[in-house]
């Protein structure tokens, strides 16, 4: 998500308000997240409304009043309080307002996963869904198809994943698919994995192994990578027998290739050079 300066400031204010709202013991973060994302869907459909809520020529009070007039009784008071901050701030464009609101909805849902103790499972499920989509070009194309009805794509997601993942995971995946707008769904899902990892102040280490790791090997690798990077890493492991042996570890843009195939390629490059 790319935001200009005004939108970044507006999002910071809204995130602070969201944090205050979710800190109230009586607030259900999952409900707030679902409601904020439902407003995103509304603003995506109603271009005129989106422009009006983001209209910098109108007073903040007028924009807040407009949003409350339409949404009061349809979403909870905690969600309305977050929307007050969104509507009352100045955004660089209507599109950046909806993108920021989407980020707030995602944050609320991930907070709900944290509070329920499911954040580890959600992160792992998002990773596995990402790998499935990235490894199936026809599936990614179907999920990214601009001409496909939203309900058809939602049904496809639910058919593939709904009974296998946490409700937070399902909602987040659906949101990515429904707002893909022709952009790569796998890349957007990858960002969700990063967001889930950041909730625990961790980074993601994507590990590809020639064979399945035992619990002891997994723990030993985790310990070594944490020491190497000086922080806690979330390990996501895939098995790829074509590596021949060893591991390939990717943390951000850095790749550690200790696989047999990687060493052979390196040797070939040295001999060729």
C-alpha cells in the first residue's frame, strides 16, 4: 500500500483511535474488523460516496456527519468511532482513504486473533494459502479476474479454504481477493503474512527443504536463525525434493542457499568464470 504524506498522517491518527477503541474490554475486535471491511466494500461500490467522505473542501464535521448519517445503526459504535477519525482527517485521495480503511480492518482482525491466542495459526494458514495460490497460476488468474463476479470469487475462496482455516484467515483472504483489481493476489497475500508476523514483532523466514524437518531440526534451525538475525523469526517450511539436499532460507530480500542444487549451480558459475 502506497500512501502520500497526508494519507500517512490520517492513517496514523486512525490507527491510534483504533487502538483506543479495541482497548475497551467491551469491544469485539473481530466485529470491528468485519464492519470496517464492509465499509470498504461499500465505498468501493459507491464512487460518489467515497469522494464525498474524502472531500477536502468539506469541513471535517460535515464529512463525519455524512458517514454517521449513512452508517449509524448499520455498524457498531466502536466502528463508528474509528470511522469518525477516518472521515474527519484529510486524505490525499479517495482511493487512499479506502486503502487506509482496509488496513484498519485488517489490523482489527489480527488483533482479534492475538486476543484469542490464534495469531500463530492465522499466520501459518495465510502462508499456506499464499503458497497454494502462488503455485497454481490458473487459480491466481481466476481469483484476480476483473471480469469475474465478486460472489463467484468469494465462493471459490470459501470452497477451497473456509473449512480448513480460522475465520480471521478466511475473511482476510476474501478481502484480498475481492479488492485485487487485477493485481497479483499472491503478492497481496504475502503482505498479509508479513502483517501477521509483525503483530508478534517477528520477521518471516521462508525455508525450503529437500525433505521434511523433524521437530528437533526445526527447533535447532529456528535457534540458529534467531541468533544470526538478532531477532525472533517465524519459520515457514516447504518441502521441495528437487533441491537434492539441504535448505534454502529467504528472509526478506536475503537468500541463504545451502541446498545441493544451489551448491552445484555455484560451482558451475565458478568453473564458467
